[in-house]
């Protein structure tokens, strides 16, 4: 089993799964019936022993609570990270709606994340059935995220960060909005799998964590609640308060994503 085999399985899943399209039964309105959520994914493969994972335990990165790959799976050899770029329909919808998340984006955020989970489990099954013990950290019972709880004294953190893992594996670097800029941009969702299968690590084409960000400030202007500044980047608390408002307004969905559309890094590296 090699990288291209897994990538092809993922590409076929994304293209053909009915879960990547909004059905009439779940659509917010007729406008989004049949809408495709994601385009073709991109992948990066990292070593489970990469020292960068250990560096994420530093307080200046994530913190001691971050679990490195071998804490999740002791015999792990590879971390597989992928980015699913939102379809043009999802991005266009959020460009046109200036103040609130569009119907398209709300589906992308909620049904989109559900689809990411299904793709992760599909790839995990392929690996497991081939004899390689594998797991999806974000779906493991040990995973926790403190974005909307008091489980950990430091808010806006988790013990496995898809964006940071993608950075380590070579998928991209951070921007002012704290999104990760990949070759297909920042507008999309990430997923990852840890496996005992050895796949050669990809080379990181960057050294600086903000190397792909042009610091143009467009995301600063796009944020509806002024949660981003050139000087300090994103204020997670201000952003979270607004997301809570959208959660009340659009139950059972929520979202925003204004900093990810109509910006130079929306669909590419600036």
C-alpha cells in the first residue's frame, strides 16, 4: 500500500459519496439542494517521530497537553494529514453574504465536518483491513477540545490540533486569521489519521510558521467583529463570542468563515 493508493481512495470517496452533496432532506433551503461541499483533497505525510510534534508541547505552541503521535498509538510510524477545500459554491455563497455565514457555509461547516469524519473513518478502515493498526485522534475517546468548555484551564486549545499537525506534515503555514494556508488555500477543513504503516515523510517546503501569509490585512477587514489585527493576529475570544451568536441564530448549525473568503489566500498560496 502506497501514498497514491490512499490518495486515490480518498479522491473517489470525495467525488462519489452522497454525503458530499446536500440532500433535499437536510437542506436549509432550496437554494443549496444538490450543492457539493468539497473539491479534490490534498495530502501530506509526516513521520510519527518528527521532532516538530514534540515542539508542539511547548507553551509557546500548544502546550504539554498536546499528545504526540506515539502517545496516541505507540507503534505508529506515519501521520496522514489532508485538506478538503470547499467547493466554489460554498466559497461564493459566503462571499456574497457580507455579515452573517451563508447557507452554503453553514452546511460546509457542519455537514462538511461530518463528511471529514466519514472520510477519516473510511481511510482508517482501509489501513486496518490491510493489517495496519490505525486511529483517528479527533474521533478517539481520549480527544478533547476546549473551545467551548472549561475542561482545561487554557481556553481555545485541544490535545490534537488538525492545523498544527498539517503544518508539521507539510501542508502549509499559518495566516493572520490562524487558518492554515495550503496550496489550495485556507477555505476548507482538515483531517488526519495515525497509522503503523510506514509511508515516506514529505518534505516541508517552508521554515517559518507564517511563511505563506503575505500579511496583506484583507482578513482583518473581512472580520465582521474586528477579531483580527495586523499587530496581534486573531483574538479567539472575540471570534468565539460571535460564533456563539451564530449558533443561537442558526441552530443546529453555526459558523462564520469571513476571514477565509474574498482574501488572497482563499484558494491558493498568495
